[in-house]
C-alpha cells in the first residue's frame, strides 16, 4: 500500500523535501500529491483536513494521518536507514516540535531562489 504525502508544490522547501525523500526511499512506496490538485483536494476533503487557516505537510500511512512535525518524523522513520534515528525527536513534546515547524512554514516562501 502506498503512503501519501500531501505538500505545497509552490514552496521551494516543500519541493526540496520531496526531492530529498525520493532520493532516499529504497522502494517507491510514497505517493507525492500537491494539495492544490484535484486529487489532493479530494484527499483533504475525504479526511476532513481544513487548510483554510494554515497549510502543512500531511502524511497518510496505514490509514493514520500525520501532520506538521509528526508527519516529517513518520516519513523519516519510514525512509529508514540513518534517517530513522531522527525519529528520536518524537520524545520532544508536539507543541514544541510544531512551534519550530510553524516558524519554518511561515517563512517558506522567502526561499524561492
């Protein structure tokens, strides 16, 4: 079963993150879906995910839905290899992880170059 990663295709950080994941996944198990596509919008609606106030990475794996920092950590875990070690950051409270995530996400369009 493919895991779905929904991301902002207009964001350079998001695009680079997808490229990073693609280069490191050993088997093609991830499906990369920009959330502004018809498919992305259907998935968001089906899973009652509202992007009207903020936008973030969404990872759907085995019917579990992860967002923001939890999505990033789950993806790194599923990539495997040395990247799996970063899953240790799961011990950091989600409020702190998501605060850092929001800081980066709030400035993501500044990195257009």
